[in-house]
C-alpha cells in the first residue's frame, strides 16, 4: 500500500490524475485504513493547472473520498494524531 501511495503521489506530481486515481483506488481496496490513500484519490479528482474544470462525477468522487479519509482518521486517532499540524 505504501508503494502504491508513493506511485499515486508521483503520478499526481506528473499531472497524470487519471492513472493516479486508479493507483489510489487499488491502495484503498487493499487497505481501507489508509486515510492518505483516500486523500490522494480526492486530490487526484480535483482541478489542476492542466485540467482546471472537472466534471460532476469527479467532484462527487473526490468529496466522498475526502469524507472517507476523515472517517478513517476519526476511527484511528492513535495513528493519525501525529499528522495534525
């Protein structure tokens, strides 16, 4: 899962949101407790410089993934509390 997250993040940095979403989906499938994977998927669904306008489905999927990330963090505070700023 860690390798998939890293790969997804690299794909985002390379403006390849389509493949990043696929990689993050696989990471989420393998580990439902990976809030960062859900966050990565949500980020990949959002606008970028190359694609500033996203369709409604991307917005909905991104919002759902962001909510899922927050739910995971709330269920596992012992893991994610150290990530708080």
